[in-house]
């Protein structure tokens, strides 16, 4: 059974965005003074198209919510390290 175009489009969109997140976090991790091009607001506002048998929407949303919270802490100079 092949992968349909709706599933491919939905998963490709998620993969592309999360790839950008990973690159951006790696870029700013070397220099904390460097302002991120990707913000918590960007992540919170991002929505993915859900196709048949694509990613489970609540899993993607939960992950993005956690990621946005962590970026918001970084942007505000807070740390959860204890």
C-alpha cells in the first residue's frame, strides 16, 4: 500500500518545519546573545495540515506547545535548570 499525496504533504510540512526548528536552535545555542529568527510566537502560531493517516494532530500540537514554552523562557532570560 502506497503513501497518498495528502499524507505526504502533511508529513513533509511537519518535517520541514521541525527541521528548521532544529537548525535554528543549533544556530543560537553557540551564542546565547544571538537573537533567534524563530520565536515562541512563530511556533505557537504554526499549524499543520492533517491528511489521512498523517501525523496525529494533538501530538504535533503538544510538542510545539512545549517547544514554544522553552523558547519563551529563553527569550525572557529564564531558565528551568535547577
